[in-house]
């Protein structure tokens, strides 16, 4: 079954998998293909390679999808019937936007955004990217501006971090530590009431930073946002489990990514999240059938022996790789009970421009 057929009727496609397997590439090529077929598609990429970002026109700042100029596809065999919109996730800005949306009033918003503790914390939370990627996805889904949203996922070592993201922040906000701190008789009140603790006052004198004041303002303001966060997390979970949402598992045929893909598939099932298909990327295909020596011998008879031996050697090496990849594919197909994965071969050179994307797209959609 072709990938377009598998994704029929889906509004949110999340490309998950371990680092370096081709999630960003696949997301972009997939979005391009769905757009070519006539949909209005937005792809949220995360840290794409510089040249890939440039080739999609993402070099400008901005945390909203932008229409990729259709002229960029001219001459690459892509007939764009719909629209491809693309953005590069700005995690910190997404986090700020979230605060802006959730803050009950302007004063709270400004207090939080200007707060030093928030600035540190948001840098750290945004740094993990999983949370912000999902927050952005949620916003775009709500805007109802696009037929399809394709989400690339962060280069986390473990694809599972992504599934936990909605729980992590609410977990923190609902955790004991914060409750104790925020309670009227809690730590915040006590510390504030006592006036100046020695440590804080020394700190303030030495650094000029009133950490205590910052802390107290931060937690007071954040307290007003807890309900919003909780509601948001519920909405995000609903979106992830929606029948119109699906996860594509992207992997390469190497051992570790394969095992992670299998593990992730299990986790999706456990979490009741939809699985939309398997993309095996960077697969070394057989270059010749049968024996490498025979293939080399069948080359031009005028080829000097030395050169022919070199060709045979290379072919033999490639065949070993192809065999390894075939074994990997078999392992995946069996473990995932997936007889018909989408296979994208290892292309020559990196995929860093529209032409490379068009090639990946061609393989992704080959069965459609
Ligand atoms: N089919 C392919 N053939 C050759 N190179 C590829 C292919 N797919 C991806 N690449 C390259 O592999 C590297 C990792 O791809 P990327 O999409 O950034 O992976 P991820 O987002 O999963 O970390 C990039 O340099 C990319 O250009
Ligand atoms: Mg990536």
C-alpha cells in the first residue's frame, strides 16, 4: 500500500524514530508529496540542516509556517497542486507564546516573561523541545488553517521522550514541590515572611540579583497558569489519540534504530496511540544480482584486470551491506507484523536541497 493511501484522511502525521535515521528528511519530503497531490500542508521541522532549511526558504526568523514558493519545485519533477507551508520550530518562542496564551491577564504575562527564573527555566524546558513541538502542533491544529500537519520530532536519543512530553510539564506543575511552595502557608510565604534569609541577602549584595523576589514572583504568577496548562495537556493528549492523527515510525536498517523502532511501536500500542506505517530509510539496495565477481567479469572486457578487481571488490562490499540491510528489514517486518513497509534507498550524498527531497519523495510515494 502506498504511503498516500495509508495516510488518507489523516490530518496530523508525526514522524518518530531515533536520531539520524531521516525523520527531518522524511517529514519534509512527505509534506512536499502530500502538498503536490493537492493538500494544504504545513510541516514543522526541527533543527533541519542549514542547507535544507535554506532550500525551503526557512532561513528567516519566525515561528509560524510560511508558504514555500512553488517556483522552488520547478524543474524537480514536482507538480505542486496544493500548498507546502514550512516552519522551523523555535522552541523558546513557542514556550513564550504558550505563556502569553495561558496567562489570565497582561500583568501576569509580563511578570512571567520578564522573570529571570522563567527565562532560565523556559530555556531548559524549551531545550528539550519535545514539549514545545507538541505545543506548536496543538496550536496549528486548532487554527484549522491546514488540511494536514506533518511534525518532525526532535533529535532526542530516545523517541519515547516525545510521548511523555504532555505529562512532563503538568507533572511538574501539579507536583508536590510546587504545591508546597505555592500554598498560603507554604515555603514561599515562609521565606518571604522571614524577610531576608542570609544566603539570599548575601547573594543579592554580591550579585545585585534579588533571587528571592524573582522566585516568589515567578511561582505566584505560575500558579495562575496551572489550570491552563492542565487543560492544554488534556487537549494535547486527545489530539495525539485522535483517529485523524497518526505516527509514522521512521528508521534506518541498522541494529539500534531497528530495536528502538520495535520498542516504540509497542509503546504506541500501550499508550493507545495510532500507528500509520513504517518508513525504512537509507537502505542499501542490491546493485547487482548474483555474484559480484561474475558481475565484474561481465563488465567491459577491455577493463584492465586491476580495475576490474577493484570494481568487484566494491560490489562485494556493497552486497554485504545490502544483505545486512535486507536482514534488518526482515527483522522489522516480522517484529512489527508489517509486510509492506515503505523503503527509501540510501541515496548518493546527503539530502540537503529540493532536488534531494524530490528524490526521497519519489521513493516514498513510489507505490501510490
Ligand atoms: N535516503 C537517504 N539517502 C542518503 N542520505 C540521507 C537519506 N535520508 C536522509 N539522509 C541524510 O542523513 C542525515 C540524517 O537525516 P535527518 O533527516 O536529519 O535525520 P533525523 O532528522 O532523523 O536526525 C542527513 O544528513 C540527511 O541528509
Ligand atoms: Mg532531525
